[in-house]
């Protein structure tokens, strides 16, 4: 069986971490990885249990170079997938992979089995040829799609086992299929819920209107107090610890080929919005945000029901940038809500657990130069420098626990519908990742990084 056929077999396992009915499939995927890694010549392979889904670990020692100077590289990825819904929008079943026009369609093809499996193939080729130039460790988790709730504890518990010089994530992607990118950071996250209580129960708006405050109106007033008309956040102290972008970073962002008008059309809004002092990529990658993610209260059905609702609630998340601390931001949000709570209602704030610190790789870290050289060779052009607007808790977890930065080296493209119907991964990207890992390991060994 060729490795593309093996990849299809791997993709056929419905390893959906969020759904309890797929618990056995999660273990099946972990065991499949274990056996495939053993066949690749990777040593000490084990399925490590957690309080949730297991982690698959393995290691391979360098076969060339001076052993005392060879770097140890930890390869990180995940074998779990998002749920496949809505099923009726798939052109082929999500766990019956198909190849069409050089693309492999299946749930998890791009995110992240298309990162995990080429890494195993690349290691196998080096091991069997006797040319592996670095020490490798592998950590493939099964809970990334549900926020990696058990990974940090595992890193602490297995700190010595996982010790390394740097982490390379095969989860992620490039700026586009033709434009390589160096990802130098991602935003953190703080999340709260605001609940506004009015009367004990819903009451008649004719009988009580004008006498009591409406929780929906009160909550709208609180939300409106948090931002000005240009999108600047008005929570006192919110920006105090924000690390300014350096001129070098701003220049690097400005060199990214980005069409703001095409972006506006793609998301279907009449105009773009945000802090006018910063350009669009700076706002999307390196500025903090505050967004209401959901707002509910009162009658939701068709027609009219003339009530004053008893309660209204909303969920708010903030994306954070260096050097903002999630706990501090959550406290500032809570203080702001209390300060701006209207009369006649009771307001409570709940801080959600699992908030994440922002993550950024300093410009002077040597592996960035190595990655840049490899990407230029692979793509025939220099990579652009980007950050992720989203939050990857695992990046900061590795730094905080193992003291090593995580570097992104994955080849999926933004158009591949990760998390959506008809997810796919290009075969050429599979091959590019396999080839690129060979080059990366060799460059890391030669640089001693």
C-alpha cells in the first residue's frame, strides 16, 4: 500500500473529539498512528492516556552528525477532527475520502491529518535511509479541536520525556498555496458572560413599562459603553499593557499581498471597520479586540409578545496581544460592567476558564531564519511575515512549560475549507510538506539550532 492510500485509510477514521459517540474512534485513530509510527522505525511509541482522549508519543535518534550537538525537534500535531456537519453540503461522505483534481476530500484532510501523516512518512524515509540528521520526538494529541484541555497537564507531567530544543507544529498553514509565510505569533483570549436580571419573571410591558428597567435595554447600554464608533475599546486600562508593533514588524506586514476590497467583498459587508490608526492587517493580527459573540433575552418567536423580559445575557470574548494578561483583562471587563450597570437591574459577570495568553516569537530567534531559508527554497520566493488573529493555547503552553518556542511549518491553504463542508488537502501540499521536513531537519542540524 502506498502512502497516499495509507493516508486515505487514516482519514476514514471518524476521530471527532467533541462527540462522545466517537470515543472508540478516537482510540482507533491513536492506535492506528502508533502502529504506523512503529512501522516507520520510530522508537518508544506509546499511547499516553489523559483525562480525555490520548496522546501518541514516539522518538527517533539522529543517525548522522555529532550526537552531542544534534538538536532535538519535537513534532506537534493532532489527529482529532471537527464534527462533519452539515452533512448535506458535502459532495462526498466526510469519512470516505475521495481524490478529485489532485485534491483529497475528507474531514481532517487539511486540519490536521494532512500535517501529521506526512511527518511520519518523512521520518520513515530518513530512518530507513540512515540519514536522520536530528533527534525527533513526536507528540500527536487528540483534543486540539476542543481546546486541548489536558495538554498542559501532560506537558508538566511528561516534561522530561518531551524536553527538546524547539517545537515544530505541522498544524497550521501558509498564507496561500503559492505564497509561503512565517507565522510569528497569535493572539490570546479572555472570555466573560454578562447576565442582567430584572423582574422575577417576564411581565406585561403595558402594565409595567415605564416603571421598571428592561434587562435587554440595560444590557445593550452596557455593551454600547465598551467601544466608540470607530471601534476603539473604552474599557479603562484595556490598552495599558499592549506592546506596540515595531517599525520592522509594521513594514513586514505592509509587504504582505493583501487586497482589502476583495476581503470586504468576500465577507459580504458594506464597509470595513476598526481603529483608523492601524491598517487592516495590523488590526486583524496585532491589535486587541472586544466582541459580543451572542446576545439573548426575551421573546424570540415570530410576531410580537408584549413583555419586559426577566433576564438578558451576552457572551463577550477579547483577543489579546503581547503583553496583555487574560486575568487582568477579565478583571477590567468586570469592573467596567459594574461601573456602567444601569439602575433597576442586577448584573453579574462570569469569567470563563481556559483563557489564553498571547504568543509571539522574538525576531532574533535563530529557527526563524532557518525556516525562512527552507520556505524560500520550497516556494521559490521569500516568505511573508504574518501572525494569526486566532488563539492557539498550545503554542504558549509549550513555551511556559518546556521553555521552547513553537514554530509553525504546515502547508495547508486558507481555501481548503478546514472545519467546513468539503474540506480538502492538495496532494502537492502533502508532497511539499514531506520534502520540506527533510530540508528543515537538515538545515536545523547544520545550523546547530
